[in-house]
């Protein structure tokens, strides 16, 4: 994955520069998210890995999969990546693009995973605390994960705060075995 991220970085920078220049930052984000999601599929990867398909066939197939969700620039990007045999970097490219966007907007994407839905009041308080801690506007994404058993896991960039029952049990088991 680190290699894909490294390969995706210059493409993400170029796309972000173009998006800023054309005032289409949000549109590009949406299109890259769609492409990243499509390319994350094992069915799609299986098709793309077949040597009998040409670069043009791969690009056309992906464009047909996503329908009218791509603008001309994104279609050109798909053709370029297909020609360079780099379609596999699209999920990493989308992720890096979103990081560049968040940095430019001085915002931070935070995931709050909990075993049960959290109240809006709790989410607002957490957002306020995280904004103070990181000094950035917080975009909070709530995710329900029943495996956590209770509590929550907060992921903000490289920072992970694991306050889940599942995490506590794992740490306790680790301490008992060492």
C-alpha cells in the first residue's frame, strides 16, 4: 500500500492543482471517491488484471461502470492511468487528494466508530474538543461497528484513540500474556 501511496502522490498533486485552478475542488473529490470505490472492488481488479484487455478497453470499461458520474477531466485521468498501467493507484490517489483538500481547507476528517449510534449532542461536544486539540475544523463521520462491544474508536489522521470495550479487552489480554 505504501508503494501505491507513493505512486499516487504526484497524480493527486496535479489533479488538486487543476481542481483549484478550475474551481472544481468538490467535484473532483466526488469523482475521485467514485473511482476509488470502484477500483477497490475485487471484481474490478480481476477484470483489470486480465492481460487480454488493452489499456483503452480498461479505461472504457471503467467509464461505463461509473456512467455519467465523471467529467471530461476525470475521464482523461482514467485513460492516462490506464495507459500507464496505474489504475490500481486510484483508491490511494482519492485518499491523498482528500488529504490535500483537507489541508487547504484547514480541516480534518475524523471517524467516530461506535457500537451504537451516538447522540448529536455527544457528536457536537466531541467535535468541539477535537477542534481545540487539532486546531482545525472537524468533519466527523459516524460509523457503527458492533464488534466494538461498547465505547468508541476515534481516528483522526494518524491518531487513533481506542476507548472501545473490544480494545480494552485486547490490551488486557496482551498484558496478561506478557
